[in-house]
C-alpha cells in the first residue's frame, strides 16, 4: 500500500470508536511533532493512543475533509479540516481545526509526523479555501 493510500484509509477509518485502529495505523516507534495554535508537543505512540481515548470521551465521530494530498517516496502530505459530532449534539457536525501534516511511512504505518493546526473560523470555511483540489 502506498503512503497516500494508507493516509486515506486512516482518514476514512472510525478511529474514535475503535481504538484498536491506533495500532493498525501508527508505528510503535512513531513520533508526531505538533505545532498547534496554542502549543508545541511531541507525541509518542502512547500519547497518540491517549489523545484518541480523550477524543472518544467527547466526540461520537470525526471526519477528515482533505483539500490536498501529495506523496513522494515514503512521505505523504495532507492539508485537511477535521469535523466532529459531539456526544451532546450528535446531529450537528462542527468544524474543529485546519491541519497540514507531513508523514513518513515506515512498515506501512505512520512513523514520523510533522503537523500544524489552527482552529477553524467562519471566514476560512465560507471562503472554500479548504475545498478539495485535485493535484
């Protein structure tokens, strides 16, 4: 499977409701360098598992809307928006944040990630800036 296909499968999975998928998609020695609008973190495998456990406590689903997906060798880059449905209001999907992620894939799993995220706002959503672009 190519790195691009792996990331597409990850985005289409239901990792929020099936935490076993963390093991399927993330390498045991993975490391995610994450610059958010609030902080910088380096997450290891256990941290990523804990992150999805926490997400599971608040959300019934996550959906990734990808605008760009590029692959070169063992690397895949994605620009996307994450939408969620909360436990309190599962009828309404809310945009959470915009991301740009670069992943190195090793052994058919996400191995080294470099990610930037910013909370969504109406201006970015309404501008269609994150609409899918075929590259």
